[in-house]
């Protein structure tokens, strides 16, 4: 079992591989959600403040793979479900 930083490394640097698929599956199992517009992983920091059929809004942790290669917190973020990668893994 890998830590979350290792899973992110595998996901972003072994694209198109079976290892990337396994890393994505494990991230989803740990309640991370892939955002197709921002191409990064988000996880609820707390229960959303608002939920509709099309989006939810609240505080999320996201993985900053471009800037500092770390997890950051984003408050009052609206996660639109149309950008949610929801393929079964």
C-alpha cells in the first residue's frame, strides 16, 4: 500500500500505464475525486455547505501537481458534477 504522494506521482508520471489505473483506483477508494477541467484530484475537507443536482460547494483539499507538488485547501469551491470523472475503476 502506497502513501497518497506516491499514488499522485504514479498517476501523473506513468500516464497510460496499468500502474496509473491502479493509482487512480486507490485514490478513488480513498475518496479523492478527479476534476476533468483542472486535471487534478479533490477530496472533501468537510461536508459540503450546499448540494444540488449539478454541483456541490464547500471546502476541499486538492493536489497541486503543477505548482508545489503538495495538498492545498480551497474554501468555498463549487465542484460541478459535469467535471467529475466518474468512470468505474
